[in-house]
C-alpha cells in the first residue's frame, strides 16, 4: 500500500518496517509483566482492539485523503503494539484453557490458523484491493479484527491467585533466571536464536541470488517464497500426529533437522541452479520450523510455572526478535564482501549449529512431556 498509493521507496519502506519492529524489542517485557499480573484475556482483548484501531485509522485516512508515510508509521506502530501484547498473552493463557495432553494439538491448530493467514492473507488482500479498492480491504480487515474481539470476550479464563506486589525488575529477574537455569528452556532459547540468525542471513541473500544466479523472474521468486507458506500449513497439520507417534524429544528435534535439510537443498542450487530446488528449500523451511514452534511452545508451557508464563514468553519474543537484525546485518556484510554463495554456506553452518544445540541437550531424551509446574 505504501508503494502503490504513496510511492514509497526503499528508504520509506525500511523506516516503516523498523517502526513496526520497535514494539517487539521495547514492549515485550512490559507486556510479559502485565500478563503475569493481570487478566491475560483482558490483555488480549485490549491488544486486538489496538490492532483494530490501527486498521480503522488507516481506513479513515484513506477515505479523507490524509494518508501519509508519517501517519502510516504511527498507525503501524500502534498495530504492532497490539501484536506484541497478543503474542505475549496468547501462549500464556493456552495452558489454562487446555488440558496438558491436548496442548500440542491446541498449539498446532493455532499455528495452522496463523499459517493459513500468512499464506493466503497477502494474496487475498491484494486481490480485494485490486477488485474493490484499498478502503474495502481495510473495512473487511477491521470487521475481522472486531470479530476476533467478540470471540475473545467469550473465553472463560480461570481465576488466578493474586501475586504479592514486587518490583518489576525483581519479577523480570525471576523470569530470566527461570529461562537460563532450566535445563530444558535454555537450549530451546539458544536453538531459536541460532535459527533466527541463520534464517535472516539466508533472507538477506536470497532475492539477489535468485535473480542473478538462478535466473528467476520477480514472479518466479514470489512463487518460490510462496512455498514457505504451504510448508507451514502442512507442518501445522502434521505436528499433532508426530507428537502422538514419536517420543517427545525426537519430535522436537525434527524441526531443526528439517531446517538443516532445507538449507542443504538451498546450497545444492549452487551446483544445480534450479528454481524448483529453491522452492523445495522454502517448503521445507515452512514445514520444519512450524513443527519446532508447536513442540517447543508446548514444552515451554509445560515446564514454566503458570504465574511466570507471561514473562518467559516475553523473554523468548524479545531475544528472538533481537536476533533477527543481527542475522540480517551479518548476511548483508558477508554478501557484500564474499557474495551470496557465502551467505548460503554461512546460513547452512548456522542451521547445523541450531540442530546440534537441541540434540546435545537433555530435551532429546524426553519420552513425553514432563510433569507441569504450578
């Protein structure tokens, strides 16, 4: 929209992306503290209301011809604040709504819905904008957001015991200690950090590599990237069955292992330039990480005390978000100095590291989910 309606260039697009990333780094921890102190349902409703407010703001600006890059940045920031609040509160409330043995299935369904939105949302939004105009697309988006609020209001959140008042820094310290000292949570976090750095190294190089070395057109590049969404949906569909049939430690290792296979497939295009291989790589990158997200989230929800789920979720979100610009910067530096092929090889090395972290940990020997902590 910024490009089509406002003529935004790379600088403006980069600014908009940076503004929408800031809440993840700045506000995840405060939202985590809130999620452990207040009603998580109420926090999710408020967060979704912020997202709807941002959508309505864009709609109003479109209808009154007042849309601008600065206004879009402000509204994007507000919407991102809502996304952060929702992203912290949602995994914290699920264990209170679902029995332990059904956690993986519940997380799988949530990720399936998210994957479907990721895969189909941009295409549907673009088609609707072309057919009926941008304002119609934002009307529909705001209506869907309002529907989400109505559904959230129907949740029956179990009452939690009120915690004794403490300084927020002490509560944050407890959450950080929980993550770093726990023999299961620490390798999950380190694996996720290594994966995010490696993924953004790869992303920094892929489009120029696909155009220059693989000879793909813009449309063909889009098709290879689209395979990622298809893989996400398949992975979300399969995970509950995988968890039911494999020891949990093996199931959680599957995601990182598939990421290594995906990176190897991309590196194979150095020897055999092929858009099909690139698409297969992104398909596998969709399958593996979704299996990882569902299984690792389920384990995190199980081993984290209910009163700390908000803080622990916030720490994971903050650290993982912080790893992404590191990977993008590293990919840009390596690509500029040694070329795209070096980025692909560096990314492969990083994916091997993330698989090794989880394989070398005590997570791999889990036969089933450990007993939940209160």
